[in-house]
C-alpha cells in the first residue's frame, strides 16, 4: 500500500472515531438519567438512542479500520495521527454542537496539529 493510501486509511479511522465522540455527546446532551428512575424500559430507551447506536457503530468501524492500519504500518508512525481526533472533535463540536472554543483550546489544538504534521513527514 502506498504511503498516501495508508495515511488515508489512518484518517478514515480517526474520522470515524471523532464521529463516535460527537454522536455520543449529542445523545448525552439531555442527560442519561431517566426522570422516572432506572428500569429495563428506560435502559433500553437509552441504548436505542440514535446517537448511542451511531456512536457505537462508528467506534466499531474505527477499530476495524485501525487494526487494518496496524497490519500495514509501524505503530510509531500511525499512532500520532490519533491526535488529529482532538482537532476534528474540537472544531466539529463548535460547528455541530455549538460548543465554545477558548483561545487556550485553539492554541493547544494548533500545537497538536503541528505535531502530527511533523511526525507524518518523518
């Protein structure tokens, strides 16, 4: 597999993992504790929320893609790319969920992105 193809596979894993985070956050925004208390029905309602199902499905897909990556690349090369998940989640949570990005969070996110670029070129 070409280096570009490998990076595309890594980015697919990172993206699906970030999507899982966003979906789970969306599902949890209204809280997870049922107003009537816990019961089998309330547990099933929680587990069947679209955000929970979608988040777990994204996690599963992310793991399958990640194992494929690890079968083709050194972990010392591939693992730093997971830092891009912080970048994706930070900006997507602002755009899709209306979460605030502070100057400090923006600076930290930029440092992470720069670090991934440096490692990817090694």
